[in-house]
């Protein structure tokens, strides 16, 4: 138990400043959450969800009305024609991979306009090293255009990067493991408008991980053709036990579904077992958990900035994902930070996180977060690759109070080790 009345003076001051800031700067977050709650509720009501939709199927899962209506709800929330939400997706990267392999063919070229994609997707593309089954192995080429110093998409560089065989633009909404702004819906809207005029034959895909329900609109509302994400992030509402989703134009979702399942099977198959209630309930709660995550991120930004660390985004910044980055500056501080956060977890609070290899990453990664769902960043976690400038990326927050206490424990651990000046 933390005695909040007997904290070191520097931590006590940082806590006071963060709480005061949060109490005066959350009206906008509350309004977005309120509107998204209404949107989600309307989607449930439109589909006429009843108790029997919460019961799953086995085997092939044929005629699963619970699965079909859940797909319809996600499509409505994402502003798209069609969606598929499946617990069988092992990660957001799996969902994104299914979308890319569904849309692209040997000899095609695709282009990221938001810089180098996230580490795990680089493996799917086939960058840095040879991976059996990567897009590169299938003869699919890739290039990227970095964001400018203000995290803006460089439209003026498109003409020099688009090739005759370019079939897809991809945008990564979240910052990933980068010290940059998340891409906002307004930026996506500006890009889709420009691309539709200049390159109407090139499809637009958005990696929507960490961005769902952060703003009042989604990529589908502003012209994106397809998007994908994870259910153990925003849309799972901390209850989804696993999974991901793909949403977009109907024919494109079916292409991705054929890659996910098998050609000819598409979205019409797949047992839901006993997961439907958790998927429905988590989806319904997701505007609330996203709001808690955003409040937690703003608090963390003020708190760590007050303690003398660089943070990104800064407290007053416009947010389009749920990630808060803190630059620790050394491997030792980064480990102490994550170990302190772990002490505030409901699960495995006694465990000391250490850097270790992780599938899909080139560097060792340290991960803190004792979550009920393994790896569920929607609950609260912090992680990052062990490389300069040694940044920990905090995500999620099943409740603001939980995240506040974890931050205090991380600061106390740094203080005890002599890392707070």
C-alpha cells in the first residue's frame, strides 16, 4: 500500500501538478467519450442484439448470428461497409498481415506514407532479414516516405515514390516505437482527399491500432478503404481474451477474410466458442476504457515531465492514440522504470521485468504490465526496445487510479536507485 501522504517531496510535487492539470483539462476527453458511447450504443441497438447473440458456436461456426451481428456493429462504429472481428487473430499484426496479403499480389508495390512501419510489421514485409513467407518473398515490393519534422505526411514526395505497379498506400496511425506524433483523423482525411484526386486507382489502408475511439471519427469515416487492429488494445475494452478486426469496403474485407481463412470461405465461417459475450461486452465498454487510458496518458505526461523527463506527447497535445512515451535516457533507468510500474500490477506484481528477445522484434524488449489478458495493453503496460534513446511507451489504463499508483511506484523505484536528481 502506498502512503500518498509520505512521498518524497519531488514526487509529491509532480503528483500534485499532474492531478491539478488533469482536473482542468479533461472536458474534451469526456465529450469525445460521451459521443463515442452514443455511437456504440446506437450500433448495438441497430443490430437488435439479444441474449441469444451472446452464445457462441462450435466446429465450422456456420449460421452464427452472434458473429455476423458483431461484425455489423464494428462496421458501423468504424464507418465502413463491412467488418470481421475474430478471436482467432493472434495479434494486430496478424490482422494487418491478412489484409496486406489479401490485397496485394506478386509484382505489386506498396508504399507507407507515415514512415517505417512498426517493428513486427517489418517482419511481415520482409525488411532487415529474410523471413519465410514474407511479402518480399512473394515478390511484393515496399518503400516508405518519412513524416516531416512536424509529423506531417509529405504529399510533395508522393509523385517520386509512386510506381506504375503501386497498388496500396498504408498509414500507421500510432507512433509505434517512434518519438513522433500519432497521425490524426484530420491528417488521414487530408491524405485520402489528395490521394483520391491524384491516384484514384491506389487503395488506402490504415493500421488503426491504439487509435480506435480516441477521436469521434475513424479512418472509414474519412475515406480509408481498409483498416485493421487488435482487440487486446482499444476495441476489446479490457475484456476480449484475444483477437483482432478488419473493417472497410465489402469486397476488400472479403479478400482479407479469404487470406485469414481460405479462398471461398471468407467471413462466413469460424466458430466463436464461448467468447462472444466478452467480445460484445468489451466492445460496448471500449469508449470508457479508452477515456481512462487517455486520462492516464495525460496524467503520466505531466507527472514525468514534472520529474524532469522528456515526454511525448506533451500534456496539452492533441492525441490520436493512447500511447504516452517517456524518455529515460539510459538502459538502467528504463529497467528501473518498468520494474517500478510492474510493482503496481494486480498480476505478477512480484515479478521483475528484464530485457529479453521477443518474436517480431530485432532488439531486446522490456515489458511491464501484470495484466489479466496476457499482453493486453488496454489494461495498462509499458514497454520498449532496449536501444537509444531508451524510451518507455506506456499504453492503456483499465482505470485512471490504477495507472496513477503505478506511476508513483515507478518514480519511487527510480528515486531509491538514485535516478531522480
